[in-house]
């Protein structure tokens, strides 16, 4: 079989846009179409669920979006979909046809038109050349926009599904985080954190009592696929410890596990 430097799965708008962009850069692409494709990569194939207090006593069923298939098994049930991204909104709207559904998000939803000026968004990306632009991480503000042709916004406006705010605070031991207000209290004392320090502490708090590797912090907090060979994480951990009133020599909350990563003890 002939070898190709790039294989694109799917011949839809996204797949063809990717293939065209590759061709303009001198890269030959093979486009594969199939009735079903199983993605054997990270992310969807390795879903993560935070170990939240009380989850062991929950008598219902907990699924990751990667495990969802069709709405039929959930007919006439009470469903809460957590998250405000494209997958969460799509699943919530689909389930609302057969079940009572609430969509729980930290921030109000925002939408982007799927077909601005009558053309699919991917068509505009190809025409503008943005599909071939260097990949970069844009600063986030509020909710991630959801691509919509009008159906999702209309469904939510009708109250089916209904949107509800996610939990207001995350509390473990003497540590209390407010994701909406971006505030931290330790034993009632207000502690000022930078946005990155806040996200770092939140990730450690969601995995309290367990070791979190540096690679995991790169992926989940810094959103980097490849760990960088510098001391960025070490510096942020040191700053976080200073604000929590501790040090690496005398840790109270954030403990270093040599060769593995970090573990948070919220009781201190």
C-alpha cells in the first residue's frame, strides 16, 4: 500500500478542509471515510472523572461523553449533563427528546453560528487560510463557544433541556475554592491567587490524596500535549506553596512525591 505522510479520518467539511490545507503546504493526505471510526488516542479514549465526595454513595449512573451512544436507554429518566462544550450541549439536546434533562455549566453558554452568511464555518476557515495557520492557545474568557445552526439555542430557550449553574464551591478539608468568583479560602482566610495558580490548585484539589504527575499537569492545567523542558511547574508550585503559607521543606498541603509528582492534603 502506498504510504502517505498524513491520514485524515472522515470526508466531511472538517476532513476536506484539513486535506486542502495540507495540499497547499505540499503535504499529501489520504482521506478515509467509514460508517464508524474508533479513535485510539488520548482524551476521549481515556475519560477522566474527578473523584468527588459522595460519588461512591450515588445510586445513579455516571457516564463520560465518550461512553454515550444513543438516547433510547435513558427514556423517561432524570439526566444531568455536566459541561458547556459542543459535546455536552449536543448530548443534552438529543437526550431531551426522551428524558428530563438539565445542562449544568459554570458559566452561561455562548454560541457561534455554524453557517455564517450561508456557508459552513469550515468553508470560511479554508477561504481565509486560518485552517493552515499555526496552532496557538488563545486566551479564554468565559464559556467556550458552541457551534450552532440555531437548534441548540432554540432548545435551551424552550427550557428543554434547562440550563442550571454548576456547584458554586469546591471544598475539601480547610480549602474552599469558588470557581465562579476565582477566590480561595483556607480555614476561612482569603488567599489571592493568579489564574494559573488557581487552576493548578483546583486540579490538585479534584485529585486530593492522589499523586498527580507533572505530565498530567501539563495536559490538564497548561493544555500542552508535550511536556516542556523547563521549571515552569516547579515555579508555580513554589508560588502556590508560598501563598498557602508553606514551603517544600515544611509542606502542609502540597507534598512532593519524588519521581512521581505532587499530592494535595486538603486537611493540612
